[in-house]
C-alpha cells in the first residue's frame, strides 16, 4: 500500500576525520510527514543535503521518487522543495519579490499554484511590500515555506524550520505542515526539538550519525521498556543527587519540575518512598507516567553508550 | 536564594538601534544565588539585554546596577565580578584544554598557584583529565559546552551570564549542563541564563518572558503556570502570545 | 528566457538597494571626475616664459613679440647663455624657453628654413603639452603671414624638448589607467562578491536545489554588471571628451568594443575567484591582492613597464590591464586601428576564454 518516496541504503559520509553518517538506512513513504529528530551534530543536515543532491555520500545508495541522488540530481532538483537551515531568503528583496523570484526560477508563477500556498502565504500577504529582512522569525519561516512550495513539489524537505522561532509560530507552522498532507506531498522535516516528534507520522531518532530508532511516535513510546516514574520534591536538586546515589536507580533525568526515574526491575515504589523519606525529602510525589519521545531518546542514547 | 539582596537591578532599561527598539523599558531584579531564566524567541531582545548587563554594550537609557555597582560608572569593575558564556562558544579551538583554562584564569588575575589548583579541580570534576592536552577542536560539542561553562566561573564570579548555552545540544548533555548550573547556584553564584527551550524554563527559580523587546511576564514557573492555567511553560508562552 | 529576466530583475534590485554597491558603481566615476578636474585643464593663462635669442634679428623679434603679446604668456626676459636656461627652469618659475638658432632670420631668407627650439617643463605634462602646442601654433601663424607676403616657400622647424618628464606620463596617460582600474573593480570585485554573498547567506543552496543550471545562475548574476560596467566605460569616455576635451583619435566603436572585451575578462575573473573562495571577505581580499594591486602597479598605469625589474616585467605579462591600457592608449591617443592592437586584443580574448573555461569546470553543482 505504501509507496516509497525516499529510499536510503547504507549511506555513510565523513568530513576529514569526522564521521557524520554511519551506514544509515531508512525509507520514507509517499505522502508521509516524516521527522528526523536529533541534536546538533547528529548528522541531520548531512543526510538532508545528500537527499537534496547537495552532497555526495561516501558510500551507499539513496533515491528520491526513484531518482538516484548522485546520477539523477537534475530530476530530483525539479521535484524537490527545499527550505535550508537559515531560511535562505533574500533579505533585501520584498516578500512578493522573493516569491516571484523563486516562482520564475522554477518556471512558474504565484498565480498558477496559489491554491497550494494560499493557506500559508495569506498570513504574510498583507506585508508583501515589506523586505524579508524586516520580518519576524515566524513570518520569515512562513515566507521560506511558501517559496519552497511555489512550484508544487512532490517532496518537501525542511532543515530545522522551527529552530529559534517563537512557540506560537512553531505551533502554527506544524499545523500548516499537517494541512499540506492533504495535497499528498511527502514531507521530510528535521528538528532538534523532541516534543515536535509527536506531530509526525513517523520519526527517525538520530544521534552521532546513527539512527537509534525509526517508527511512529506512538510505537516508539509504546516500545519503551520498563516503568517510568515521575518524582518530585521540594528540593529537586538534592532529590536528584539522592536518586543518583540510590542503588536501584537505572537512570534519572530532569524533566521540567519533575525527575524521570527508571529503576532495576525488582525494586518497588514503596522501597523508593522510604529511601527518600530517610533522606528527609518533603512534599514528595511519585507517579507512574507514560514516557514521551525525549524519555525514549535518552533511553536509546544511554543504551548505545552501555553497549556500543 | 536571598530575596533581600538584588544582585542585578534594572529600571526602565531602553536600548535602541536607530529606529528599532530592542529593549523597551525593562524592569526586573535578580536575587542573590537564584537561577534567573530569560526566555523568548530569536529577536525578542534577550541577547541585547544580556550584553548590556555584561557591560558589552551601553543602554540608551535606564537605571542599572550589577553586582552592587552602577553600570555606567563601573563597567570595568563589574567585568571582574561576573562570568560570561556566549552561544557562540567562547573557547579557542586551536588551543589545548589546559591552555584555555590557564588563559582565562590569567585574564581574571588568578595567581599561578590558584590557576594550577583550580585547573586540576576543574578537570577532575568534569572528568576531563584524559583530554587535558587535546585541542578544543577535537572535543565533542557537549564537552566543550561544559568546559566553557566551568571556565566562565573559574574566577568564582558573583554572577554568571549564559547566552543560550544549550542550543542544539543533545538531551543528555543538556541535563548534565543543568546539573552544573545547579551546582554553581548552590555555591552561591547567581545564574542569569537565556534560552528558548521552554522545558528548561521550569528548571529556573524565576523566569522572565520577553517578546518584541518587552517583558510579558515574570515570576516563578509554578506561579506563571497557575496564573495562565497551563500545564507547562510552553503553554504559558502560547497563552501569553495569543 | 523568463527565468533569465526574473533573475536579472532580482539582481538589479540587490544592486539598487545596497548603498555600498551603488557607491562603488557610481561613486567611483565621480571621484574620477575630480581627479580629471584636478590634473586636466585645457585653459592656458599667464604662463611664464623666457627667450634665448641667439640671432636678434628682425624676424626673431617679430616672432617673439607675437608670442609675448598673446594672452597666454608672461614674458620674463631674454636669456644670455645656455646655463641660464637650466637655472631658470630649476627656479621653477618659467614653464617654457624658446631658443632661436644663431642667424635665424638669415637662414630663413636664404635657405628657406630655420630652427627654433621649444623647451617645456613637463613635470606638469598636460600644461607642457598645451604650452608647446600653443607656441607652435603662433609660430605657424606667423609663417603663414610671412609666406603670403614673401610668396616663397619657407619653413620654421620647431624642435620640442620636454624637461623632467621625457616620456610624458601625465593626465592623458592617466585616463586609460583609471578606466582599466574602474572596470576591473566594478566587474571583477563586484561579481565575486555578489556570488559569494549568496553562498554566505545560504541562498545559493536553494538555487542549487532548483532546476537552474550553473551557467544560468552565473549569467543571470553577471548580466547587470556587464550593463553597468559598460555604462561606466561610456561615461568615462564621454566625460573625457565633453568635459575635458580629451579626444578619441581613433574609432569610437572599436574603443567601446575593446572596453566590452575587457569588462568580460574582468567578469570572468570575478566568477573564477568566486569559485575558489567561500566568503565575501575572502573574495574582497583576493580581488584586492590579485586584481587591484597589479592593475595599479604592474600595468604601466603609473610606472612604465620598461623601467621595472625583469621579474616584474614578466609578471606584468599576465596582468590583463596592461594589454587594455596599451589598446586604449593606441586608440584614444594615437588614433590607430585594429591593425595595431590585434595582438593585445587576442591576448585578452584568450584570457577571457581561459577564465570562463576554468570557472565552468570549477563551478560546483553541489556544496563540496
């Protein structure tokens, strides 16, 4: 049922002595909103640049809509909408001029594909005479997305579109991406924000050039092994120290005003409570919770470090 | 935290670049020993305000004191009492780890004996003794960030300013970094930190949310979440903006 | 074609909105105007001269009177010997000494020919030129009258000597040099900067991931600069002609064609630089180092190539401006045609092909 849009087979890429991508394989289905989630330096941008034909992999094969990223780069460039890390807008051109320019580059006009970009472009159209450099981060992001969509691409590739943008614009941006799915465009988006993973159809968690896991967000959190506890007390910092020193602790991480704790199997909550009581913690609360993507990422990372 | 002593006092801080107002009448206090978070998107004016407080740029107007000193007349003395770490990372990549530490310690006038002692201490705490003689360029991003922070407080300043210290860092390193921030705060150093990760806001004692050059809200994370009936800081932010 | 037009329009927008670019594009010719205005003037007034008359006959007196009574000169007296000539020049007050040979009048009458020597202080080359040509004109004038009256064929041969600056490096020589420099800066520096700017801001990345071919990107980017550079070249020539009366002795269309060729060489060099460097700063540095300095120092613009050490003479062979200056001098000042500049023209054509070829070969269709 699922037709494959992007097929990545055993891709590796190094810069001098730094291995950016280590033997990565990955498939993205047509019409899917796919997230590439990982911190800076994980290899997101390298992978995206290989798919957008800007870099050549050292080894491995990758195809986009059946075209080889090395051999058929010209074909890929025709069907790809790409929004680079820094939005790549012409700051000294107006909103409208940027749009017109990218439209002519792809041999089309704003009018021709207006229905596709309308949902996004209408937000910034009132400012079409304003120079791109004078827009807020959120508006720049919308303009860059409109420019990337203007030629009705089959696949949209976005490199960290939400980095440094305010929370409201981030939210709006994701809502736009969801609506774009109705136009059956395949969307690949990279982000360092773990919480954005839950908005994707499927995600790949990437760290140090290795893919930790590829699945739907639900399956990733569902596959989390072991019990996760949220623990909080008056003195969070002391609590963390005490939990780190607790003999049954497997991992303990700070999450907002809670600590997320995993323990060796045998131990029970009751023992934990009494241990913390002896340490003199007041206002103690322990709840069992469902893990989120960040919990899974931390778990997978720690797992990699334990058995590399 | 000592609510009596304000180590940073800002009244009606205004900073303009030509016609553009980057900071519009900011007013706030930062208390001794607290972790004070400065939140907002890129371009909200966080970095501008932080640079003024560090003495890196002059405000257009406003009454400001840092570490008990008036900003206008004591910029040089203030610099000795504060530490600073920028998002564009302040260590020299082509120098070795211990050379960087020695350099910064020397800049802040530590004696030779103190430099040696604190370098050893620092490397031990960070478990970086093994890479003492490696160049910064060879270290992973997360290690560098932690080292940069330790170097920023090597002269035991009263306040340390951190500008987006965790941007793009992996989740484990981010948490280790926050452990270090907590430790510094326990040791009596006031921490002034800017970030756009809203979950990090919850690690702060108090936060201040900026948007378009103005302060929209200020308080402890719990207070703000109650006030805006939100479950986390992300929601607080969205409620404020809308 | 529509893509190309869109690209050019965008590029013009960049140029028109960037104050610094505009300043370089149009400020430079204005600065040049000032330089011209300072060194070039075609008005001659109150020039001090002296006369060394070794004949002292009626004709020499007539000629002297005619010269002295013209509005251009102030007569500082007769000299008595050749030593005084040097002295007077060294004092710096007089700009010209006129020397009549002994027995001038007699020679003219008997042998129908006499010698007169005009020595000018050429440290100000432009003035010296004018002084000498005005004086010659007055003498010619006198001869015409004399011939009419005497009805005989007679001639006075003025022998001209320039003191202090034998090869006349002056304002006239300055024009081709400045022209070469301006076209080089505008074309090469600006193109290399405009391309590297797109690399720096990341927009090049987006252009690469589009169906545009590299050649389309490059041509789209340089077209506005060809137009603007050509406009500058025309302005310089026109300004020289209309404002300062610097004539174009040879074919104007040939001159403009050669300008276009030189602009193309400079543009292809600019593109070539942009394929080597990644940042605007590096582009600027490269342009300064490998384009501007040699254009000023090694092209014969200021220092004659023949007087350079041999090594530098060799280096000067690869400076495009050298050939352009030779071409412009020939066409503008000597009035020669293609027959005399074909070799230099050919060299420039080869240079252009070389740089374009290498740029196309080096232009990256990817990011590495």
